[in-house]
C-alpha cells in the first residue's frame, strides 16, 4: 500500500525545511534505508532515508521548495499502483501527472495577482489562517517579531502562502502606507520593525546572517528575554575521574577513546535521575517531567553550533556514549546528521574545556529547564587538610529556569553531580 514520504524534523524548533536534491527519481526502486533526497534546515543538511520499500511513485515538491515539517514530499508504493487520490490531496508540486492547485494555476496565468496573499474561504479558518491569511509558521513568527501585517505581504508559496522569504522581502522594501487608509484609521498606522536598523560605518564590512546564525539568534534571544535564568557554580575535583579515564582508554583502540565530556554526560544523566525538575520543560500552566534522560551536547560546526543527542544517557555505558558521540559529531561537522542525532534532548551540556576556558555560563536551550556549562579540568593550587598542594579542578555552572526549579534544588543537583564525578566508579555501575 502506498504511503507518503514526510518532511522530517531536525530539532524541536524546526518548523519547515528546504527540499534539496532528489537522489531517487520517479520509477526508481527503493529499499528501506536508501537515501531519497537531501533536506536542509536552518542548521544542517541531512539525508532523507526511506522508511518503506517499493517504488518512488511521485515527487510532490521540487528542489528549493520550503516545506513545513510533516508535510508530504513524495509517495512510495508498489510499481503501477494507483495514487491519483493521494496526489490530489498531497499538496506540493508533483513531477507526476498531477494537476496544479487552483492557486498555482492562477499564478501561472496572472503572476501579479498570485503575489497577493490569499485569504482563506469563509468557514475554513484554522491554525494556518488565524488572521485569514495563509502563511508558514516561520513566516508568521517573523511577522510577529517585526510587527508586520501579513495581509500586506505577497505570498509566493503554493496557494498564495506567505513564506519566510516573502516577509524578508517585505522588510527590505516595505510598501508605503496608503494616506487615505491612514487618515480613516489612525490606530492602524503602518507597523514599524521591532529592531532599528544599524548603519554600517565606512570602515566596516557587512556579513549577511546565515540561516544557522539566524536560527541561533532567534532562539537565544527568545530564551534570554522570556526565561528567568539563575546560575549555580561548583568546583569539582577531577583527579579521580581523569585517572579512571586514563585506565579505560589504555584498554581501548584510538577510535574508541573516552573523552572528559563523555564522563560529564554520564554523570549529568545519573544526577538527573534524582532531580526530575532539572530534566523538565516549562509548559505554561504546567511543568513537563520527561520520562527519558537524553543529554544533548553542543557541538561547534561551521557557522555556529548544533546539539547532538545521546538517548537514554543514564542507562548507557561510557563506551557507548563515547562511540555515539564520535559518530554524531562526525556527521554534524560533515553536514550529514540524521534526524535521531538532534531530536529528543531533555537537557544540554555545553563544554568549552577543550578551549582552555576556566568558567562560563550558558543560555538555556528552550524548552529545556536547564543547561550545564563546563570549563577546563586544570591543575591549580588547592588547600587540602590545611595544607597547600596541587589539585585538579573543573568548574561547572548550571543555568536554570526559575519557573521550573529553585536555587536550593539546583544547588543539590550540582552537589550530586560533583559527588558522582569525584567518586567516578559510580559511572560504571
């Protein structure tokens, strides 16, 4: 039985993706796991793999199309299977013999008229048409951020849907407000952008934001302006943990070596078992306690960062965590992550120890309740039993959402984390 190929998600905040190159063509045989196409999000490019076997019967979108998460990209089924009903309801621009949607046909006949945003028919307003205007979630959010009236933005998507590029074009060259309309309704004057334009000095060079940098800017601004952060820092004696790591690595080949971050991720997960409010999300009128502990690790990639996710971190062995991290980091830096690499995180670790950073604080990655910032493990002068000696210490800071947890609980979590890393045999139990 034929089934749709869906636009996957690459991270919880992804709302739409760009269709890349189709690597399978209509009529090609498909096996489970075959790479069908490439998909681009704000942060990464991934290979779209087949979850069913059969024949590629239709491509419902073209290279370069912006497609909301969950929408249909194509159809896989038995060779010669009748999919006329599915194509008719599948949306997108099919490379099969499907007829274009009415709005697309109008766009071909009258481009100037198709550029206007198409309001929804009476009685059909829904989440996609909250203001009577058809727009993608990303375009709607951008319009809200910049106080743009979507009814004034021309839509270039299927059926006149307003897309992100349409809002960007509007912001770059907004139409002048009509004088008559302004006089008749002064309360609805032309909206102003939320942020003032910054002039570029003659001695400076402008560098356009990449899609990844735009996504980071949007998410981090949202976090710092809407989440009430507070911070708890502790210093951890890492001598025993580093000695354990050395013993483990002596028994492993080079490609399986365990990093300090692998130990931190395991310890973080074990501590989260005891403090479910730290492994949670704020849900408006409720707190969402996650039943799984999936620790994400922030990874530096070209142009920004990406969070890879180690599933079931509390129940995974150190060697599995290390192996998973190596594979996911390699894919992230090659721009070939899998959906499961970046989905499902419940907590994040940001580790700058490799860059000789002593201490820093991290911004919470919504909707998580907290994030752990980890510095370098260094030899420093310490006082032990009243005597000055040399010790190995590492500073770690928890940034927490005050809507979900409080200072005492966050401090207790950090005490537990410290205790696990200072008695690292607990990582192996």
